[in-house]
């Protein structure tokens, strides 16, 4: 297997550092798609939303409640709660007191 270049290593590292923000963005996009979808397509979108919420660390009971409700406005609440923070970002990015 060929060794990765420095650029490739940096790209991979940046992806994983920003994975939480990527999941939040994906959930936001899913919200708008859910408002328009019907039938089987809507069920597939809810499955994708459930996986994204799981990746964000949302408790399983809350994921189940949001998906069962079939109400995209509840998913909006999850998105708003997680905006500005990603997976494992608790405490990061906050300035330290001098």
C-alpha cells in the first residue's frame, strides 16, 4: 500500500475533526427533504437521520422518539442543539480564562 502524502493526511485529519459539523449539516439538509418527502422515500430519510443522530451521540431513546413522531420540527430541535459543537467537542473552542 502506498504511503499517503502530507496533503492527504491533513485532509483525512480535517474530515474527522469536523465530522460533528458535517453530521449537523447533513441533519439540516435532511429536515428540508423530510418536509417534502412522502412514502418510502420519507422512511429512508428518517433512517438516514437516525444514523446521523447516532453519530452525533444523541441518546437512543431520543432518536427513537424523534423518528417515531415523524415530525421534522423535532429534528430541527436536535439540529439547533448541536450547532456549533461536534462529536467530542465538549470543552473545545472555549477560551480559557486568564
